[in-house]
C-alpha cells in the first residue's frame, strides 16, 4: 500500500451512544484507518450532546454509529473503509 497523503487535515467524528456495540467496533476500525493519516478520530455521544445540540440526536440517533468526515455524514452502521481511505487521501 502506498503512503497516505497528509497534505490536507481532515476531521473524523464518530456519533455514538453508551451501550452501542456497533459503535465500539466502528471506533476501533476508525482508529486503525485514521492512524494511517495522522488523525485521531473524535467521538460525540448524541445523548450527552442534547443540552447543546438537540438536533444531533433527532437527526442521527436512530442509525448509530455515524461517521462524520469534515462535519458531513460519510457512512452509518458500518465504516466504509475503501471510501473513507479514498476521501482521506484527497
């Protein structure tokens, strides 16, 4: 595999909630993928975010986990690794 480009810094956030098994798996996958690009993925618990961002749970709460790339929805339920790697290389 060629060396990933680090020219552009991207933001990767995983929307999650406590007790979500799929969320734990997705975060593990994201950490491996993002490490190749020098990025530490962040997490936001949609239930804990309600006081400051109630729309987050309303929009995404029924289909977690959700991967946000640069603030935009990238994938949900599963991490789309080939697509994420392609987008992180841009």
